[in-house]
């Protein structure tokens, strides 16, 4: 009995001990800490404290301290206070944490933070509050914002946009621009140059207003593998403003200013022009009388009756350049309730060019809505409409349609208006006259070039929350774009504009329409699981897109008078039609997983398998593109987690495969093309089908460090990368028996490697005063390593053979390819000793350019061409500074590029010394006497020896540094019915430092890489001064 009682007592004691242990194991642990500001560690009271994915919350007291009970000291602590940025800090087993919150200030320039939200791809994020307030277009925001992203404005023509490239050229045939994704939907616009308005291609971002954007994320490297064969050039993810407010909020922003251009190219004045005409005329006419009959102003005869026609000193560039009005206005209303939220905006903008009849007007509206259908179902919709109207001028080397070229060519001795014998100006524009150059004012005011664009976006998603850990989504998206373009070049009635088409077209009419449609669909599932202090995020999805691009244009000439401006009235002779159609489909099955181990190690995997209709029938239909990245968050390691000096220290390394299937579908198919022969229409072979043509492939390796120190007063990132592009498509020469001389094959290999660095330093940082500096710098080396079947460089003749580019093993793609000059032959004795002849057998004489005879055969011909330049920069980037005093701040951003070269086609025309057009002031140094030492050749009508042929004479250093933006702003506080806002004064492109002799070193003729660094007389980027405000009610 006694033994039984002892046994029961022992059992009772044991149970009690187990209960104590269990109670202790489940006892709440207490996390304590302090929240302060960086201004002398002042405590922040009433800061909100919470634990991610848990209900535990607290607030700081007057001393900035807090205490919160937790089941375990794991997870992420979230700290926020009004006026400060939210911070997320891993607990890492700590029971005491000191948090320094960073003030929520308006700093327009900041190193983009890397972001990887649940289900999203890792990338660098630029939120809307970091946009420069005067930005009117997306390109303005992107310039200098992201390391590795090169943004080059195509021109100053309103609405033209910019060439955008990430980490160099990866394709010789396909697209080289980042994939644009708007609200989760890939957006693939038509990026071809207009066939109606030459030298014009609209901005690919014109469909969206900057004021509607919430953030922009740039995805590159292994993370882009999720987009497979569309992700080879990186991905720009654009998210528009989401409906989040339940209170009604009204926001209005406006900016108003002037755009102007004070840059001029030096041209010959009256006396110098007459001297030049005399020189070149003597090489055209053997009889002096014939020349004086054509150019009577060369007579020194004050009694000549028609002197009134030639007694002018006209500055034609001043006549065509003007200041213009620039404005942008945007209204947003957002609100809702617990069931439905909305975000509605309307906008209107107008950007005037620096020529008359050059402006871009745009109207936008967007509705973003979110409806809670039930506790688990949510409907999300985004709809946008855009209408844009552009009044334009062509930007080619033509005096008939380019005001700049007409102004440069036009003789200064002529008047812009007709004159009577009493030297009185008449209201009508003066005619072309004997120099064969259009009247610049007639070009500006009488030519009609217009483009209308209608764009519609629809993106609808249904979200289903399966449980607290899993979500599913179905998305449908549709984009429709329609453009209508027209051009009319008069001259038949007024005779103020030179006839086109070798003098046959007395006036010209063109018109065309284009259609683009993108149909997108996607279903996906995402999940997140907390696993004993670790975290797993994973998901998969299926997505596809169907693209249609079509353009149809009509061309004609010689309506009965300039009153009739449409194709309905052109002559039957010379009338023709042209266009293109491309259908491109893509589908992808993707998956991803991200595993976080102890808040210290992160492994991210992205895999996609996709197929595209552009590949040949015999090629592999699907490609697999995996990407893996490892990240070590060293700040969360045991020896750094308590460091107050180190706020962030991430080391990452990644490897991934991407591809490029964005090339014309017709390259892998047989088709025929129309061709006229002696006024008869026929069809010819348009392509030799390569049924084995496959997608291009890219191997991406990158590694880097992201760091923040001293309460993030010093923030830096450094990345190195290498991309090897294989199966690159290029045209390979084939036998002429096929009826065409080339076929596209997967036979080239390219390599890009480089380094990207970004730095931001807050030199002064207190409550009233702060001063920040920083910037980015990027260097990329691009070269071709393999071109199968190519015996030498692949030469591409551009613009009808006026110039050329080459792609060769060991060199950059698309190098300028031409002749090498070695000065001017000074004496005839020197010329005879050289004994050089052209392909006709004519000898180069004194006053001609001495071209290098590279193959040493004594003949200067195409065999003596070589690489003479490269449009790619050695390095590029930006730097900024921002000073703040209380609510007033002054910021400035500079952009720069070094080592890029430009083909100055304008200077080639203006120093050709081969016609009766005005020339550059430099031709005053032209060779005129035997023995003269100069670098400008002699004047010779028609340039019989080709002194102005494409050579290194026209290739210039395009390096520059530009004051891209300077802004003085003031933050408004809450007052009356105003909730807050900002007013500012901004200047753009105010200063440019460069040795380039053209009007603007920032120039890009088209979206295609082969046309980079080509100056064909583009309207220069204007300088602008604006006043603006952003108000919230």
C-alpha cells in the first residue's frame, strides 16, 4: 500500500514538472527596443511596431521605447512612423533592437533599391516619389536612373522618345530593347521608322502618362529568365497607381514653360558665299559668261537691275528657330470603400518644338479599380486610353522637308520673301531660284506632316485567395494601337520647295495607316510558407501573347495644284503602295521558387519553357530557360546583426539563360514580294526560308554587392556581368541562283561584359539641412566572337549606299565602315608621286583628299574601306547633387557619355564643296593654291574624285556631359482644404559640354542599333524652363 502511494506521488511530481516545462516552453518572450531619428538619435514617439504576418502590435512611448510580447524571437519587425520610411528588420533571435528611421523626404535622385516582393522578380525599383517633378515622359524618368540602362534621345522632335538599351547589343537581327511590361502585361509596340514621315519613329512610351505610374522596376540577369525568349534584353516592369484609398483624394499637377534652342551651326556669310560660288562655278562652267548669267550677283555692278534679289544678309537658322510653349496637366481622383476602390485620372499635355508646326499633343485617361467580390475573390481592372497628335518635319538630309537642312543650304544673299524692284518685301515666300534650295520658311509652314495615334489598354485580373498561404490569379489583357499618318510636300503652285524624285515630283503626297494588337492571357498560382525560421515562396504560371503588326502606305506625286493634298488627286504615273504585316505568337510555362534560410541566405530559381511562332518549322518548338541566384545577407550574420554602422550588406551571384525570339516571323518562311518593272507589277522571291531557324540564346552571369552604412547615409552597389549570346541570327551570303543573295541563319556569337556602379552619399544630414551627392557609372565591352560562314566582315550598306556599317569577328557590332583619310594632297608633285587613282582610273591631284590605299594596289576603291568608328560609348552614366534647407531644395542631375562616335552627316553635306548650296564656315580653309597646307579639299562641282565619300573625316567624338535637369522646389504643408503638395521651378538641358561639331551629341536616328550615332539633321533637344506644382486635396 505504501509502495503504491509512493509510486502515485512520483507520478504526480513528474506530471507537475512536465506542466512547468510545457508552460515555460509556451511562455511569451518580450522584445524590447528603441526607435529614433538620425538627427542626434532623437526618440520617435508613437511609432507603430508590428511583426510581419502576425497580430502582435505596439507603439513607442515618449522616450521612443517599446515592448512587445512574442511567441518566439523570429520573423521580421516592421517599424513605421508618419514622416519616416517604413523599415523591416529581421529579429534573428534578438530581444533588444535599436531602430533608426530614415525621414520620408523628397529626394529625386537615389540609388534604386532592389526589391523582390512575393511572386515578383528581383529588380531595381524606382518609385514615383523619386521621379523628377518636371518629367513629362517616361524617357525623362529613365535617364540616369538605373545602372546599366542607356537612354539616348532620338531627337528634339516632340514625341520622338529615345533609344533604350541594357548592357549592350545582343542581337544582330532581333530586338535589342528591354521588354516593357505594363501592369503585368507585355507591351510590344511597332518600333519601325515611319515610311510616310522619314526619319520619324514615335516614342514607345507615349501610350502611358508619367503621372499615372506608381513605380518602375528594371529586371536583368538571371531574374529575367522568367520571361524566357522575351527577356534577353532585360525587363522594364511599369506599375500604374493602384486604388488603395477609401477616403476620396483629389490630386492635380501642372507644369508650364518654354522650350528654346540657341544653338547654331556656323555657315558662310555673304562675301564668303560669293567667293565659294565663284570657285565651284569655275569647275562647272568653262565659259565665265555662262557662270555670270546664272549668278549675276558675282558682277560688281551697282546698276544691275536685279540687285534687289541678292542684296540680303539673311540668317536662315534664326528665322526657323523659335521658342514654344510646353505644358502638362493631370487630374486624379481616387477613393472608394471596403468593397470597391477606384483610381481615375485624366491628363493633357502639349510639347512644342523649336520649329513652327512641330508639336505633340496628348490626351490620356486611366481607370484602375479593385472590387472585393467576396472574402477570397478580388477583381482588379486597369483601363487606359490615349490619343496623340504629332505635327512633324522630316529629319533627313533633304532641303525639301527638313527645315534645318534648308536653312543651312540656303544662300544668305536671298530674301525669305519676294521683293519688288524698290526693295520692298512682299507677303509671298521667295521661290527656289538658281541654287536649287527650298525656302526654309516654306518648308516650316507649308509642308504638312501629321501623325495621329489612338491607343487602348485593357487589363483585367481575378484573384482568388485559396488560403492564407496560397493565391491564384487569372489575367486577360488587350492592347490596340492605331496610327494614321500623312505627308504633303508642296511646290507645284508656289515653286518655293524643290521638286523631289530627281525633279519629277513637283509635289508629293503620302498617307498610311498602321495597326498593332497585343492579346495576352495568364493563369498563375503563388504560395508562401514559413518553415521553422525559414521561408519558402514558390509559384507557377502559364502565359501567352498574340501580336499583330500591320502597316499600309500609299505614295504619289503631282497633284494638279498644291491645293489638292491627298492621294486621291495624284498622277497615275509614280503612284505605288507599300507596307508590311507580321504575326507573332508566344507562349510560356514558368515556375519560380525562393528559399530564405534564417534571414541570411536566399536562393532564387526562375525557370520558363516557351515557344514562339518566329522559329522555323524544323527548329525546336520550345526552349528551356533556367535562372539561379544566391544572395548572402551578411548584415544578418551573427557578427554584423548588431552593428549600427552597417545597415545592409548583400552579396549576390547569379547565372541564367534567356533567349530572343523577337525577330520577324518571315525570316524562317518562304514569301514573295512585289516589284515594279517598266510600269508592270510583278512578284519576286522575297526570302529564302530557313526552316531550321531557331531562337537566339543568352548565358547571363552576374555578381555584385549592395551596401548601406551609417543609417544609409552611404549607399553603394557594384555589379559585374558577362553575357554570351549564341545562335545569333545574321544574313549569310548564298548563291544568286536563289534569286536573293542572303539567307538568315543562327550562326553568330556575341559577348558582352561590363561593370556597373552606383553611389549615394549624404554629406550633411540634420533636421533642417541636408546635402546629398551620388551617381552611376557603367562600362560595357561588346564584341562578336563567331560568324559562321563569313570570310570577312559582314558589310551592310546604309541609306542606299551613302555609308556603311560592318560586323566582324573580334569587333563591336555595327562599326562605321569607310575610308581612312590622310589630309589634303598639298602639291601636284606630291600627287604624282603618290600615283593614286579611283576605280575609274582618274588620278587624285593636288587639293584632293589623300585616302589610305590599304590593299596597296594604287586604286582607291571599296577594297580600301575599314573600321573607322563605333557609336557605342566606352562608359556612360550620371551624377547628381541635392541640397535641402527645411522645405526648400535645390537639385541638379548631369548625364555623360564618353568614347562614343557620331557620323556627322550634316557636316558631310556642308563641307562637300560640290554644289551651289551654302557651306560650313570651315570651307573658308579649302585648298586653293599649290603648296597650301590645309585639311579641307578644293571645291569641285559634282565631287568627281569622291573627296566627300564616307570616311573618317565625318566621324567625330560624341562624348558629352550635360546638365540634364536642375530643380528648385518647395514642399507645401497642410493648409485649409489642401492636404499638401509641391511647387517647383525646373530647367532641362541647359548646358552641354562637348567637342562634337554638330548641334547635339545626343542623337539616335532609329530604334535599330545599326542606326545609332547617326546625325541626319535632327532637331536638337531644346532647353526648357518650367514652373510646376503638385497639389493634393
